[in-house]
């Protein structure tokens, strides 16, 4: 997966997680709230992977 794809999917997962988390709070469903928090965290991690790939590519390009 490219760094751009990782970053886009990360942002999408983070947004979906925030929505799930909010919906879980709104309807009083702690299970949905936890799933949203986990998806949000997964999105942040995926976005960080994309940024790390960019950083590695920049170092390689300078070499």
C-alpha cells in the first residue's frame, strides 16, 4: 500500500470511528462506543504508517 493510500484510509477509519463512538454514546451502547474508539485508534495508526513511509522515502531519495 502506498503512503497516500495509508493516510487516506487512516483518515477514513478515524472519521468512521468518531461517528461510531458518538452514536454509541447517543444511544447508550457501550459496545458500539468501544468499537468506535478502537476504529479511531486504528485510523490514527494507519495514518502514522503512511507518514512514516513518506519519511523513509525522503531519506532514501536524498541518499
